[in-house]
C-alpha cells in the first residue's frame, strides 16, 4: 500500500504515528483556539482548586514533570 493510499484510508483525526511539525515554544499572538484552551484551563483550574481536588502545588509539580520530559526527549 502506498503512502497516499494509507493517508486516504485514515480518518481525518487519525494521525497517530505520523511525523508532525515541531511545536513552536516561542511567544506569539494566540490563535483563537489557543485562547479558548487557556480560558477552559483557567475555569477548570478554578473549579478544581475550589473543590480541593487539585492544589496549586500539585499542579506546579505536574507542570515541572512535563517540562522535564520535554527537555529529555530527543529532537529530530
């Protein structure tokens, strides 16, 4: 099966295992979808903190863990 045939048989959201562009980790004007994600994250944080399901220190620890994984992953 050729690459084109494989892509045609995939669902539009089925991109697992495909190479993608590098994530831009620079300051830039936020796209509308990014603004919505930030707004949802802010609301979710307020709810989780208010109900004491998650603490700010737990969130900070998780963010540090993700950042450490990012720094350790090999880049193409």
